C-alpha cells in the first residue's frame, strides 16, 4: 500500500472533479489543498531520510 500515492491521487481527483463541475474552491479550500500537498511532500522526504539516511550518495571513506 502506498498511502502517499493514494492520498495524492484522491486529492487530485477531488480538485479535478470540482473544476470539471464548474465549482470554484474557496480560498480556505485552496489553502487546505496546498497544506495537504506540502505535508505529503514533507512525509515523503522524511521517509526517504528514514530509509536512506540524510545523504545516501555521500561516502565518508570510513
């Protein structure tokens, strides 16, 4: 299960459906969409750090 991908896809579907139906999102709704996308991006970065370290391409030579 890829929770990040599932949530991102579902969020995009909601926004796309609203646009297709001619519904304009309020400023609060637009901000919430942006907030969720930012949190998803942060969680993806933290997951990468958790699994690969902060700089996996760097070799200290030790």
